[in-house]
C-alpha cells in the first residue's frame, strides 16, 4: 500500500470542488444573437427609424439612450446604398422576428446571418 503524500488531501479537495461545481445549475445567459436582436429592435424604435418609417403599431418611441448621438447628421451618407427607407425598415423587422426564431431553435449561425442581413436593410438611420 502506498503512503499518502501531503498533496493528496489537496488533490482530493480540488477534485471534490470541481465535481460540486460541475453539478450546479448554471445561470441562464443570453446568447450573443439575442443581445443583437434586442439592440436592433431598440434601434428600430429610435427617433431616426420613426422619422424614416413612422411609428409602427405596437411599438413605442425609445429615447434617452446613453450611447445615442445627440444630433442627427445633416450630410449625406458616404455610401448612398445605406440610406434607410420605410420598406427596408419593415423588412428588417421581419428579419428580426426570423432571427428570434432561429435563436430559440439554437441555430446560432443562421441567427447571426439573419441579423447581418437585417442590419444591412436598416442602413444608416438619421
């Protein structure tokens, strides 16, 4: 029989600690796609989006974002293809709903691809 070394009790404690931590329930964490969905949904209820597409039924105007710009830019965007339109905002809202479904199914790649498409549709809001 082999004698116990001084480090054996420490190894046992570490092993038991690791085993205990592995069996504890983890807190629910929002996926990065869910965070993107929330961010873009808030952006679509911003003053700029309402200026482009009007206030949509069931949505409220969001103001007072701590990261929002304080004044709208008056110059034209450097890429004219990024100008927001009401039709593009409606399409982006539909894409956000689709991304939410993909996220709930756990299809992270599809969700991220859909969110990239939605962001492109939104373009540069005033």
